C-alpha cells in the first residue's frame, strides 16, 4: 500500500492509514528521504493516527535529519503509547506531538530557530 506524501509549505507530511508490510515501509522510507532531498524541505511529519504498529519511524527520522530535515511523529494513540512503554520501545531523539496541527507548529518553531541560528552574525575570534 502506497503512503501518500504531501507537501505543506516547507514540510512533507506522510499519513500512514493502515498497517504496512516491510516492503511498504521500505518504500515509504526511500520515498520520504528522496523527497526531502529533491524538495529541500525543512521538516517531515509522519502521522500515525490510524496506525496500530509503529516500525521504522526512528530510522525515517534519523535519515531525514541526515538530509537536513527535522521529523516529528504525530497521532500516537494512548493504547499504542501504553504498549510502547510496556515493551520498552522509545523514539529517543524523535519529537512527538499530539496531532498534525501541533506538528506543523512544532516544525515552524524549529525552522525559525534554525534560521535565526544560521543567520546570526559570527563573533570575531580575536585572532588576527
């Protein structure tokens, strides 16, 4: 099953609607990372609201980060969060928020912070 990847401004949104096979997950990972590079997006949102099983999300986030895009996972349902904790599964290093609206707000803030940092004037080192 193909996962739709939409562009919202400078962000990509992948909304996973059902359980995916390993092949589907591999295709999603490759498609997302390729689009991050092509579109030079500043963030990736993976919406798992309708998903029972969460696999490869950390891999997607880390690969997107290596390509210069921040990732936020949205829509983790309470029973999924409970099961993850019980199983000791974490998304360490990956941001999570409640829903798509918060995901967009989060990425907007992070992008503004990154832009401010990148455009901040450098202080002279005092060597010369």
